[in-house]
């Protein structure tokens, strides 16, 4: 487990058989919360032991709590490709989440976090973040996002939180930008960007173009004023 030591001080609480709980204290305001990493086993009996272990960890971690990792089971039928019935393991997991009063946010960016085989005939949502009501009360606009899979058969999952309210932009479009060389091509090449990102990119390009023109004009003026006294400098 890694973290930014400039913002948080992390301390191992007590390592378990299937979990690693850490206490994190803010270096700025001493705000304290707990994170428990999970790697759940395969069989139902072992999973029940894992859920009991996490419940015990929760009693030690008295405060805002987040648990995340590979829970090795899906919660609903739609979370596993081709699943058409609720298994005992799925029911156990759902019951445990409910009894622990944990929030399971929607996964953005896809339905599954684990894939196997050519063309992915097997896929499921095995990885997730769960958090307590104290955590939800403290942070705003919590979002769980799927990240691109690289080497592992599991996709990374990211938990974002913060103020995602869209602020009014102070951007103003200038008609003369259309006369700048390459501006139209630039806009046509930004179809995958958001409106704000596209405008920021366009603004930077136009400003650089103007700076370049002003700088060229300034050096040309200096050259004209200086004549040919320094040909080696002006080239």
C-alpha cells in the first residue's frame, strides 16, 4: 500500500489473514480515516471467514472507513457475464454489505473489473470500493471509476471525491482566432476532448501564436534600428 506522505501519515493497524487495515491522519488538519485492503479467498466457507474478519477490523477502525480490493465475488447477476441466478456466495456478500451499512457506489466506465480468456468469455465485477456512512458524510460527490487494464486480468478502480460542480467558464471566443494559421485544423482534431479542454487548448495555441508574432516583430524592429552593424548576431 502506498500513499502521499506529504498529505497523509499512514500506520498499519493490524494485518489480518485476508486484509490489511491502515489508519491515515492528515498532515494538514489531523483528519483521521481508515482504509482496509482486501484480497478475498475462493471458497464460500473461506469467504464467510473473510467477511467476519472485515467486520472485526471495522470495530477497531472507529471512524470513517473505506475497504477496497478483490472481493472475489460479484453482488448481482448483472455483475457477472452470463450469470442467470443468485448464488449463496453472492447472497452472503450482499447481506454482509447491508449489515455493515456500507455504501457501494455505481461503477463508472464499464460493468466488469475482471476478464479472462480470448475475447473475454468470462468477465465479472470482482473489485470495488465500499465505504461507511461517516465517509460519505465527510466527502462530496464520491465517484468510483474504472481505469484501463494494462497487464493484469483485473482493471484498476479509482475512488474520486471532491467538488465536481461545473463552474461557469469565463472563456470568450474571439472571431479573429479563425484567421490564425492552423486554428481550424486544431479544432477539428479535438473531437475527443470536452468543451472546456478544447477551449483551453485553443486559447494556449492562439496565445503562443500571438507571442511568436510579437516577438518576431520586436526583433525585426531592433534589426532595422541597428542596421547591419551586427550581422553575426542577426544572421
